[in-house]
C-alpha cells in the first residue's frame, strides 16, 4: 500500500508512506501454542523471518519505482508488516541506512539454504510435511528453500 502526499502537502512535515504486507499462516509455525510465545520468540521463527525478507525485497523494488517517478520531492518512509494468522501483527521500519541494508542482506543470506546440500533430516521433514498437506509455498518458507528446489526434491 502506498500513500503519496498531494503536491500542496509537500512543504509540511508529513511523509509519503509505503507498506508491504505479508501473511503467515499459523499452520506453518512449528509451535503448538503460538499464543504463548513472546513477540521476540515468534519473530525469530523461520517463516516470520522469511516473510520480512520477502517484504523488504518488495519494498526495495517499489521504492526504486517511486523514486524514479517522484525524484527528490519524495519523502518516503517504508514499513514491512507481517501478520501471523489474524491474531499477531509485526512491523519493521525499512530505511535507506547503508548499515541496516548490509545487516538485512546478511540476514537474508543466513536464512537461505539455497545451494546447500539437503540433509537426510531435511528430506524426511520435507516429505512428512508435504504428506501432512503443506503447500510448496509453505514448505519453501519453512525450510528456507526456493519453491523450485522443493518441487525438484519432491519428484
């Protein structure tokens, strides 16, 4: 969602706002009692981290387009928002600070299992969760692998 200031509001202290929303189903969190988890504990779960990474990637893409269109007049504030079911909501401000961008890229690399060999335990977990009815998209988020890698491994 994007909220752009009208031209007559540009000389105020208001900001243009860009939000990227991601939804994580409660069913893909591997905890029996999600409601008992603290915000910090829940945010540390792989599907939540992956949703934030995806939201930040999308914000970066949209932000570039908005900067191209509006240029220096844009006073953009960006927020990644992740919903866990319809009960819990988290957000993070995403800025242009190079240090925070470097940190985000490092976290993204740590989250990804892309290119790494599958362990026997991962393969068993994949098959078990697929047989339990999880979608390829859910498996991708949970296991930190691309959807194509999941599909290929399931063949």
